[in-house]
């Protein structure tokens, strides 16, 4: 963590103890990343703050192949667990050219004590309530209430 703090200065903050394996950090423009204490991952974890802000609470676990990319704001609460091949983005490419902006963005918030399965994508404008469970293979956008259990139904 020390080298990242030197490289990014005040744009990167990390709590007391981190157990990260293959952590990749990219911070551009006015972006920032803040990590609580006692977080860990297994395998590659990509954190990209391209002008946005990523905040991760305490005691979170990310399995292998997680990618979190922000141009606005992504906030993850405490005690959250994430399966492998996770993607969290707070922006989409502006393919309809609705404005001059390259990306359309809106905040993502994941509350405390959430469980997110493997191969899940969480899109811009999503708010996941406390103790929600997101099943493997889901694509999530919008509000998920506290305690909800979301699964992808197979036909």
C-alpha cells in the first residue's frame, strides 16, 4: 500500500490492514480511492477512478477477477462479499449522443452486509439495500430493497 500512497498522494487512502493479492489501481483527473480496514481479495482486483470516487468500507472480500470503475461515485459499505468476475461501473458510453459527454454517469451505492454472487454486473444508477443477496449471473440496475434476494431465472 505504501507505494500506492506515494504514487497517488492524497487521492489514495487505505485503512489499517489490507490483504490484497494482485491489486491494480488507476487514478486519473480528480479521482480518488478510499479503502476501509481489513479488506481482502483473491486474484486480480482492478480499481479505476477516472475522475470519479471509489469508497470501500471495512471487512469486504472480492474474489478473483473483480473490476470497479468510476467516473462519478461508487460506494460499498462494510462486510460485503463479492464472487468472481464482478463488474461495477457508474457510467455507460453515450452511444445515443444525447449530449456532448462521452459517458453518462450516476452513482452506485451498495449498503452494508451484501452478498453478490459470481459473474454479476452492477450498472450506473444502482442502489442496493442492506443485507441484499444478488445471485450469480445477474445484471443489476436500479433500486434493490433491503434484504432482497435477486436471482436470474433460467427458462
